[in-house]
C-alpha cells in the first residue's frame, strides 16, 4: 500500500493533445503518461485531481478516474473521528507511566538475608511497588543496605522497565589458608611468659612458665633425629602467654568539626540528551555543602529513552571550632579508650590489668596505657632449608 494518494486517469476526447500540453504547462504532478489512439493515460496525485478536472472541462475531455488505495486516503476518512487519536494518546501515556513505575522488586543473590528484611529497609526510603522510578536514589539505597545489614558485602540497584532489580552479594567467611608444605617456625610476637602450649607439628622449644623474647623460636620446624637425619616441617601449634602492650591516646581541647546542618536542597532537571531544562526554582546558596548528582532515564516498555530526570542534591555543612574543658576532654578520652579496647583487642585476648597514666598540656590531655594481656603469642615464620 502506498503512503500518498494517487489516481489512474483515462482521458477520452477527439483531440487530447491540447489537454496534454496544458497539463505539462501546469503544476500538476502527472506520471506514467502514454497515448493510445484518442485516449490519454496518466497517474495523478490526489491533491492535483481537482486541477486536472478543471482542465478537462476547459478542453471538453471526459475523464475516467480510478483511485488507488493509500494510507493517507484511509487516514482522511478517519480524520474527524477524534476517539482514535485520543485512545492512542491515552494508551501511550498509560504505557509510559507503568514503564516508569515500580511494579515488581526482584531480589537476587541473597541466601542468608531474607527478602522481607531487604524490602522493609527499602520501604523506609519509600522504595516499594508504585514508586516513581526517577524518585529513587539508587546509590543511597545501595549504601543503606551495606551499612544496615552486616551480612551484605555488596549491593546494586538497577531497573529494566518497571522491574526493579536488587542484586546483593553476601559476605563469605574467608578460610584459613595454611600452606603446610612450606617449612616454617612458630616464633614469639612479644616478650612474654608462656602459660599454655598445644603443638600439632614441629618441635617444642620452650615449656610452660618459660620467658621468651620477641622473635624467639617457640616451635621449631627443624626436627633432628638421633641417627642424624634432619626433617623440615611446617610447624603448627597454639602458644598462649602473658605479655604487655602499650598505647597512647590523645584528646585535644580545641577541635575543628564539620557536620551537616540538616538543610537539604534538591534541584530537578528534565534532561533531553545533554540539554537540562530546570523543573524547580530552588537555588543552592550554601557557603559550604556536599553535592550529589544522579540521572535516571525514562523507559518505554523495555527501551531506555534519551530523556530522564537529573537531580542535584546539596546538603549544607557547617565547620565550627569546638572548645572543650578539661573535664569534657577527659570524658571523650575515656570513651576513646573503650573504643580502642573494643576494636584493637580481640575477643581471644584477655585483659589481665590496665595501668593508665594521664598527662595534660596547654593543648591536649593524653593517656599512656599499659596493658597486661593473655593471648596467642605465636606467629609463623617461614625459612628456606640449606641444600
């Protein structure tokens, strides 16, 4: 079917040539011309049919017109039926709306963490069925999942049409990599007194209650037999001892702190290719702020359009100088000591004693910590046998 409307015309008259010359001198689009006796045949565009009929009347020519079916001709017949374009427009709007609204949340990669935990956390950020996809801050939700769910090592959000995909990777315990084929000793990590020993491979060099120095061999990987033969082993064992460890923490009376004030300004733009059209009149007038930008394209069915919403979120920050009294600095210093013991002294280490020595200057207050600890003192030390 042709797009434009055409008519096959047969002109009949005693002398059709003056009529033919008139057509050639006019602006009528006329093709496929040929003569057969007193008949003239041609094809005329539908828009020029009235002009051709007017010329035929002037030259007393009889026309036989046969209209060819075309797309434009069919559309003309329906040009006053407004329900069709309105229905098409409404269908496009509905498809566009549901293509950019979350209709399904697909969570992938989780085994330990249930779907309900992830969905409830996302719902706190208004990420749920029916949410407009361009209103979702994907990077913020990814960070939120990693921070609030310890079992999640990585999280990623993306969407295909109205399907929001949440991909997570859970933390896997790292197995202890022990290369038992490489000869090694177990040496002391600290100056310590041995309290307990468990040797699985190698030759024990010190007994319980012996004092050892840092770097001294506790379990040797060299085993010499009575017949003079020497074997090399990968020493394995657990050596527990009592040792001391020192640390020094400081808290200053005057500190510079930058923190958010709670004021947030969001700018929205309609981005068409690289052109950004403002959708809001808000301006960022903060003296100090952090800015985050993200772009979410629109979709139609499963096809991504070069049109979307660009957001710029500015969070105001304020830098202030905090002056502390000696009592306040001491409270903060004691809180630092508690955090230090929680973060740097593991559960396998037993604190037997802690001696604190405080000192202060004009600018700060310090605490020198001397811990008496009980825990694992051995560590592997590889060696290469002489040939």
